[in-house]
């Protein structure tokens, strides 16, 4: 099996090459480029790449140092930082945080509409850091949510979550905090707890405790012009399956008020896999902290809503295309968890998450392995990425020595 592992990179590269645009510039059912990295305990990181970073420039190859907007892949790094503070006793997981973050104390619950008028109810339930990390507090992202857009329009709100501001993160709860599962701005508010506790910005804390110690020089909230020569173009797939280059969903050069702990980082596959190797290897958090992060956190009501949201038509390909529909899932402190083995792929108890531009990762602690796919295509839940990700994962496990 060791010989299989040593040739894994060759096989993974071959998979990637089949999915990227070639010399003929045929973009149908293709990606402009992608990088994939595999990290395991006791072995070097395997980095594989194929394609280009811009549809119209074949000379700019997509590799592990290509610079990408990673969107919600930010969350795992943010949560790791937060859990370091939990370990130190600086941040409590289960105390009400509404006095620390006053905005969380004034948010109301959106119960529906009377015509166009929102029906709002005051919240009296506590909000804890654990609730924020597991997305059971009821906060959503406004841009894809018709109810939150309708509420915004009624109250004259013009801010949006991608503004990376408190106003953009402030929306009403979708339900009474703790009584469901909904994906949105919760990690952004958790990051503000970190800033309040440390007196540092999120980026300053990450630099001192993650980026500098690990030598991650290409991960930042503020890329400016420094990375333009290797910045991956944003692409979108139309109904005909073809790609086109599109404007970015966020302006990397903007002077945004906050550093978004939920979706604000730019990085490379090399840097992210370096982080993942340290994370898996126990360099960043204690064993007991990792055990808690990988423990299913939801009650029956929350879990039922998670299943409803993730397996809803149109959502499955984005949240968890690697899971057979109906596979039992839960949420840990940092991502989705599969509560059953996935045949030919990851073991029960693994964790995963994805980003708006369809980059994604998984961590399988049982087998001591993690992997991350970097690409840049919209809309979220791209079916080509779904097929590619499936092939890559199957290739990994076919060539990995799994202890009996």
C-alpha cells in the first residue's frame, strides 16, 4: 500500500486534468483550474494542480500558490482561534454573550409578514458561543434569503453580509435561538467575541497564533494589489454548462469595516493545507479540544432542521455533495459531520465544510487524513465540482493505507 500512496499524486493530477479547460478552450462541464492537497500524519503533503487561473491566459497556470477567495473556508481557521481561547479559559462556550456583544441582545425574531410588514418578536433566550459555532442561533445570510431581503427592504436597510460590517451581519433571527439550525453570520459574531476578549483584530490574532508560526505568508483579509499576478479569476457556469469570467462577489481592495471570521480570507491551497496538517497533527489545539470539536452537537430538533436544510433540492450539491442523500449527519463545533461511514470514502465522524466559490475540505480523524480542494466557480453547488470531488476522494482512499 505504501507504493500506492507514493503514486497518489500522479493519479490525483490525472483526475484534475480531465476536469480543467484545455488548449481548445472548451469550457463546457470544465473548470478553469483547481488545486487539491492531501494531508496525513507522518507523510509529506501531496499537492496537485491543473488548469489556469484565467480563462483567457493559458500562461498563468493554476498551482498550489495560486491566490483565491476562500469564502467560508475561513470558518475553520476562525473557529480554531476561538477554541484556543476556550482552552485558555478566556472565552466560555456556554455563557450568555449578549452583554458582551450588545447587538446580539437587541436582535428580534422574524415570525413572518403581514403583507410587506415584518412580524417581529423580542428574543428572551440566551445566546452562547457554542450556539454560534454550531449555527443553531437562527442567523442567516441575507443575500440568498427572500425573507431577510424582504425585511431589509421594509426597514430601509441597504447593508449586506458581504459588506463585512456589523450592519451587514445584523439580521433578525429565523427562529427562537436554539430551536433549529440555519446557516449564516453566526461565526462573524463569534469572531467579534474573540476581538473583545483579546483586544486584537481577528487578523492580528490569526497572524500571531496561526499564520506566522506556520509560515503561512499567503493568507490574509487584506490582499490589496500584492497578489494580482496569481489571483484566480472568478467564473460562473451558465445553464448551457459553459464558463464565463464574472465580476467578484467581494471587492478585495475595499476598506471594509470588519475582518469577516465567516467568509473574509484569501489564501492558497499550499497555505491552507499547511494549516490543515498542523490542525490534524495536534499543533494548534489540545486533544480534548479536538474531541469536543468533533463531537456531534445538535439535539433532535436541531438535527432534523439540519437534514431539511442540507438535503433540500438545490442545497445538497453546495453543502455536502459527497454525502449520499439521507446519510445521517450532525454538526460539530466547526463543520458538518457524517454519522455513518461513506462507502469507498471517509469514515464515520469525519467533518467537512465548503465555500461560496465551491472550494471545500474534509477531515477524517479516524484515518488521520484531511484534504482540501481549491477552485473558483459559481453558483454554489456546481455539479462539475461535485463529480470532481467525488473522484478525488475515491482516489485518495483507494491509494491510502488504512489501518485494519
